[in-house]
C-alpha cells in the first residue's frame, strides 16, 4: 500500500475544453490508476494554486510515479505535485525506530 495525494493544475486550454464540454475527469483518472493496480480513494476540485487533488492507494511508489508521468505526458496539466502520505501507525513505527538515533553534529 502506497498512499499519495496528487495535486493538479490544468492548462488554460484544458479548462476551456471542460467549459465547452463538461466531463467527469475522475472516470479517466480512475481507469488509469486501476490499470496500474491502484485505487482512486478521492477526487476533489479546489481553489488556489492547484485546480484539484486526488488521493490514491497504489501497490508501490513506482506505480504512483508511473501514474503521474502518464497523466503529465498527456498534456492537459500545467503542473502536478505528489505527496507521499504516511499513516499514523507508520509514523509511530518511524518514531520508535528513530528513538535513540542521533545525527552527529559538525565538528567545527
């Protein structure tokens, strides 16, 4: 399981196409994700620097990257941002693993 949030910003041409011919883009995104063995957990549009985001559950981070590369190479997006999501249990495991570890400070 590799959870990620993928934020997207459409190109102005893509927004124009969607205005003239409204379309549920979550269907195409879901189909792409499922081809790589993943699940689309959420798809939302937003205000701000990005036009929307999705939450995906992929088999691994390589599949997540392949999804982002395929989506970006299609040409409809101006930018994408992927954030790996860490569950509370994973974070707690990392905390335990980090316990007792220290980074050596510069000698200067």
